[in-house]
């Protein structure tokens, strides 16, 4: 059997099961694949996909494909309708790194409230910025109101970890949790607009779907407090990045911690690069070594299930 890896980093191919063939391809800058690359996966039984798109052309090229295994939670870059037409199963990994992303989310909150990045840059430049940093404002996380947009596995993991910081937790989601679930997380359900108005920190954890694309446009972002912080470890396309950058540069939003972007890698001209009150990370929130090993084990489990003719785990199409 043969595995095709659609990855920017080919290192994972080294975990191909013994006796299996494999090939690695990456999409071009336009998100498409060359005829040469499509030919490489024409006889693939399984595709393992990172952030690369999986359009109709891939399913047409790989006529014997049985499984597309997404290495992560979101599957918005996979054409599920095309997968169904071609009789291909698509699976994701809904919870292998929920706690990992939650840790990164809180790290961004703390880095912003304590101005860690700014302090580090000034000190490396030879300054002792105690007065400047304190005058600019450093803050406790405890006692703040944190609004979680999207209370799925990752949003829930963030809420559980925030309980130890003694914060008030608001959440907005298409589904309100049961009273018992809310009590367990110490979270209060509110409409999105109410959350944006009330929160000191807004943390985004919604999935990217046609309905949530552009969920936080300019009018929504302008509801936030001037002193509020914005965190996004979900998907870049959930937010109007240009509007966010303008509001940050104008001091209309106090700061942001961003791990995900509408277009990745992040372009040199993206205005978020030029915002002084922003901490940026390159989509690494869920990519600790421990999380990556869990991911590999889940990948191998589904590969072997398909090879044995069994139903794979976490099917989405």
C-alpha cells in the first residue's frame, strides 16, 4: 500500500509503516498542485494531510484513494463534497492537542498582560525598561473577564485551565452547554455581542466553516473594550485581519496574540507584522513534541484500521 503526504514539512514520512511506499508533495503558492505532483499520488491508498488543501483535482488524480487523514482538527481545506463523490473517507483528529493549544492560548494571554515580548526586546537592545513597561501598564490575569468564542474541546480546555486564575468566564457558541457542563467549567453563556462588550480578553476557538468565515469583522471587533486583548489560536479566516490591524495600530484594541492567519506562511506585507502591541507565533500552538507524537500514533492507528478493512476513527465524511 502507498501513502501520499501532503505536507510542507516532509519529516513525518519517516514514520511510514514498514513495507509501505510513500511520496511527499506540497501545493504551490496558488494552493494547486502540478501535474507531476498529482502523478506521484495517483496510486496512493491513503493521503495524510497537514495544512495543504485537498481540492477536487486530488481526488480525481488518486482514483484508488481510500482515506484522507487530516493531521489536526480543522478540515476546512478539504473538499468534503468531492471526497463523498469519489467514495473517500475523511478523518480528523479532534482532541489530540486540545490541552496543548489551551496552554499556548494562556501563554499568549500572560505574555500580553505582562508585556513579556516588549520587555525582552528592549532589554536585548541594552535598555532597562522597568519604568517604561510599568508606565505602559502590566496587569494581573486574575479577576479579569475572559470571553471564549467557541466552546468546543479546545475552548473547554482553555476554560478548565483558566479556573485556577480566578477569572470570570463568558462563552458564546452555536450550542449552549447544559447547566452541569457550565457549572463544571465555571462558564456563563452569553450572545456573541454581549461577550465582546464585556470581556477583558477575547479568545477565539470556533471552527472555520462557511457560516463562521469572517465571524469577527470590523463591526464586531469595534464592540471590544479599548483596553481589551484579543487571542486567536483557531483560524485566521475567522477574523478580518486588516480591520484588526487597523484597530490595534490605532489603540482601539489594546493588544493581540495571534497564532493563525488567513494566508500562511504570513506575508511580509501583512499589517499585523507592524503592530507593536501584537505577539505573533507561526501556527505552533498545537505542535509540541508530545502533541506531535500523539498525532503520529493516531495517524498510524487509522492507517492500520483502513488496511485491515475496519472503520477508521473520527470520520467527518
